[in-house]
């Protein structure tokens, strides 16, 4: 019997606040997303925050959110705003986006 795993798929949009630019945040975010099999993008925003959108299996996105709360070694994450939604299937792979 085939099972429909679409319910385990999700989309997550996050804004990461703190010392998150100039500390390789996008590199580590890309590496983490790819390791977890997630698709989407990450970008530095003009206000000094980092924005990311990912789609994938819900448990993998939860692991990704855990990473966002820690960040890479040189980062100092103060706050992460997270919003969940249904996946749209618009991404192929994970990349750095330039806003």
C-alpha cells in the first residue's frame, strides 16, 4: 500500500535577528539545508537580518530551525521569527539569494 507523505511536507519562512551578517551565516545555512535535503533560499537583508525560506519534510525543517537559533560559531542569534505554511513546490535545490 502506498502512503501519501504530503502531510509531512512543509514550508517555513524565517527572519533571523542578531549578529548574523559577516559571520558566514548564509554559507552554514546553505550547508545545513542541503545536508537535510531541504530546498529554498537564504539572503542577507538590508536591515542586517537574514531571511530564509525552505521546503521539505517537517522533521528536517525543525532541525533546520534549531540550527537557525544557534547559527554558525561567529554568529550571535538574538531572535528568530518563524512562520509555517503549506509547501508550494517552487524550488529546486537550495541557494543564496541576493535581495
